[in-house]
């Protein structure tokens, strides 16, 4: 997502455009630009279905479409299944570094390799980044809650996860990894790492963004149980209802 901040008012409903998740469908998003967002306010927005990239918060807004459903994992009751346990063993040689997000040539090269692979295998839209675009999406606006988790094989960076740490949530913002290491299952390992991080801090939920019915690339989110789905699109003045699935 690369909305230009200088053109974005405090809140706007975007135009209808082709849906990136469901071919042949249209999407419309609601955006909020917040130069600074306290963590308690962010926590409340997250509970109402908002997501963050940079200084921009967003959620679906198209009438008549309810395919995007906010999903959160109740981490206290989570137990990895056998496949996940194998994944943890497979990646136990990796080192983790958690710090404030930043941009480097290594980040950009890894991001571009990941997206080039996804374009070829899953027909993702073409996406090449720049220091400015990466910074706007993943570095700016991190406030006191934004972090990056670096996954290192020795000194070689093999994956990056952008995450937000809030009073009652860890929010998974974005993950990308080296396609040559696909056999490791780094996407799964990233989520398991985030669940463990939340558990170690006594945080009840990991927010995984939107589950999109009908999109195979998004179906993995349903494997992490127990989880809950947000009912509808509640306004900030309304009490959100999260339903166990």
C-alpha cells in the first residue's frame, strides 16, 4: 500500500478498484491518516477492524461485500499441531533479532526477491519497492509499538516480520522472506514466533489481519486456533463483537 501522505486527508473513502484478493471483484477501502497515534487509540482501532501501514490506517468499506473478515488468534489456548511442531524444529537454527523497524539495501533486495517469486507462483501484482516507499509503509508511524523481527541464518537475513506490540495485542503487519528458503516454511515460523512472543508477554491476542473467503493465499490464517472473527464493520462508537470460530 503506497498512499501518498501529502494527498491524504484525515479520513477518506477510496474509489472502487479491482480487488487484489478476489479476481473479478471490486474493492473499496476506508483510510485514516494519523501523524501520531497513541497505543491505546491504536488498540481500540485494531479491535474495530482497522489495520496499519506506516501512518495510514485502513479497513474495507465496500457495501455488499463481506469477504474480508478480521481474524485474531487467542494465544493462551494455542497449541501447535504436528506440522507446526516440525516447522519449529526445522527452524531452530535461526537467530532472531527484535528491534525498531528500519530500511536498508538488504531489506529492499529481500522484499523484491520475495515479491518477484510471488508474482511468478501466485500471480501477485508486480511490486518493486524503493527506500521511500518501504519507509512510508513499514518504518514511518511505528511510534512506540512498531518492531521488526529479523530471522538470521548466521549473518544472512532470510526473513523480516513487521509487527506492532500493543497493550492487549500483537498485530502482524507484514512478512517477507527469501524464496530460496521456501522449504523452511518461514511464513508459518514467523506466525509461530509472534504467537510465542505474545504468550511470553501475557498478551491475549495475535491479530493476523483479514481472512478472505475464496482466496487460497489467505486460507492459512484459519489454521491457527483458537481464533475469533470480528462481526461486521463496527463504528468506533459501537462495541465490537468478536466471535469464536
